[in-house]
């Protein structure tokens, strides 16, 4: 059963409905990972981050598009501010104020505001168009890079999900097989108990032999009950990893007996391999590009900003509010008369903003961003060292796990043969029940050790694939974690 993750997960991206749980509640490994990538909280949040990044790109693009705003207002001034001027004599536009006691030419006069009526209205439409802004151009690149960061972060999240779900899935398979072994061992010891009782009734076995086998059988049943609880816990862990409803039944499809581990190490070499095969390294690369843009943006803020603007509107004044909306056409457009209807106005222009002096703040900000860039460069060195160490540890762990697995597999076969022969000898009267009990205990220990070694080998292979960046859907088909053999 070849694990063709590329096809399955590409379909998942194109058809979100494929990520739903199978109607039967049973999962193959592919379905479990498929379901997790669609429903796990971390995966959902990663997808939302991608949507946020796309919206951020659109927001940045929108800044460079024409900005249009409208404004309308109606204002009532119950008490207008006074008009202040100096008295220039009877010939001035204020007329003869000689009747005012003590007034002299040159005195400040506060007259009624005859330049403004108590009620005014204004309606305008303003258009602004950015022509050139260095920070905006840098921002466009940064927005696109931010979207790329969201994609790379999603890949890193998918890798973690695949790793955790795969481990949880095979833990369930291992536990289920061990439960079957308990059932098989219980059936075999139960048969031995019946035979021993028959031998005891016929005088060929002692009562202590019967009791010894009964103790073994009781211990097996107790261990099996405990292990059933552990198996249920393993299912709960799998549900948690894929975000499956905890109160719904779940089952895994597959048999541990059909699975073999691909022991070939030919594809796990450093020849032709690069660090950017790792999702976390790709994330750091995108972060570095973002930081470089932050530095460029600090320089771009010193570049002049050029914008074009236009303003089109209408205004009116009236002694009363109702007059603002009067349609009386008898009022002429005469400079000697106050307007009782709306008159248009317009303006267009270009603005230039040049930062001349910002003190030391801009230089300090540039220095901060450059230092942050150096920190990211140091992060590359640290990450490369960590990846090298992880690859070395994962490779050694996998090789050790394979050697242990081979050894434990042989021990299990030997222990099984010893138990079989010992039972035959006991039934033929040339062996003791103690030998049979010891052989059964050795067999159970060998079985436990074998399946523990098998699970350790599976986990080591998962960790090895992760160390080489081979867990993502795009690389999973050619570097399958576990291949099934017929």
C-alpha cells in the first residue's frame, strides 16, 4: 500500500470537503493526516494567517490607489464672532462713528460680523492620489514577502502535524497488536491450565503446578485489562492530534503485521542536500528578507513624498437654516447680495513633503534594524548547527533502533520456540511446570520488547524524515515513512 500523499493532499487543497472525517469514523494513516491538516486548530490558524497575509497585501496595494472622501456639514452660529478692525474716520467703510463717545481714528473697533451669516453649509468631494512614496514601494515588497512567510509557516505547521499524527497513529496500531498478543497468550495459558488440571486429576501433576499456571493466567488477564485502558488513551491522543470529537468513536485501519520499515539509508545523505529543505530554515530566510526590507524602509522615509489632490464642492450661507435649502431662484448672483443658494468651488494641486531634519531618531531606527538583521544572521548559524546535530542524532537513533529491532525480533522468535518446546515436553511428562511458566514469562517479555523496539524504530524513522525535511506532502511520496509489504 504505497502512501501517495502528494495526490491526496493536493486534492485536499482544491476540495476542502475532502478533509472531513470518514462517515464510518475509521481512518487510514493518509485519512488521519488529511483530516488533521484540515481540522487541527494549528492548521486552521495557519490557513487563517495566509488569508490575513493576502488581505495585508490588498491593504498595502490600496494605499497607492486614489483615496476619495466626501464631507458635508451644516453649521448654525447662534452668536457670530465680532469683526475687529481700526477706525479710519468717517470716510472708512464703517462709516461715521463720531457719535460714539471718545472714539478716535486708529482705535480698535469690534463691529458686527457682516462678512458671515449665522448659518452655513458645505459639501465637498476630495481626491488624493499618491504619486511617489519610497516607503510605499518598500511596503509592496514587504507585503508580498509577508504572504510568503505565512505560506512557509504553514508548511512548518503541516510538518509538525504530520509528525505527531503519524506517531499517534502507529502507537494505536502497536497497542492493538499487543492486545491481540495478550488474547493469544491468555488462550494458550488457559489451554495449558486445563491440561495441567487434567494431569493433576490423573496424578501426573501436582496441585502447585496448577496454581502456578493459574497465577500466570490471572496476571495475564490483569495486564490485558490495564493495557486496554492504555489503548483507549492512545486513541484519545490520536483524536486530540487530529482534532476529532472526543465523544465520537474512532478506529484505525491497518495491521501492524503488514508494515515493514524501509531500512534504506541511501536517500539520507548530505550529498546534494541543502538546509532550505527544512521548513524552519525557509521561515528564517523569509524573516531575513523582511528585515532587509525594514532597513530599506528606514532609508525610504527620507525620500520626498509626492501626491496630487483635488477638491470639488459647494457652499452656502443664510440668515436661517431653511434658507440653506431654499430653491428661490429670484435671488441673483450679485456680489452686493448675500447668497441664499449653493455655489461651487474647486481646487487641484500637487504636494511635496520633504523631511528636512528629524534629529537622531531616524539614524537610531536604522541602526536598530541593522542590528536586528545581524541577530537573524546569527540565527542562521545557530539553526544550521542545530539541524546538523538533529540529523546526526536522528541518523544514529534510527540505526540503533534498527539493530535493536532485529535483535528483539530474533529474541521473540527464539522465546516463542522455547515456549512451544517447553509446553510439549511438559505435556509429555519430561518437563516441569516451572519451566513452562518461565518460558511463558520470557515470551511475553520478548514480545513486549519487540513491539517497543518496533515502535521506537517507527518514531526514529519519522524523526529522521523530519530532520531531512521529508515529511511535507510534496516530499512524502518519494520518501514514505513506512511502506507496507505483502
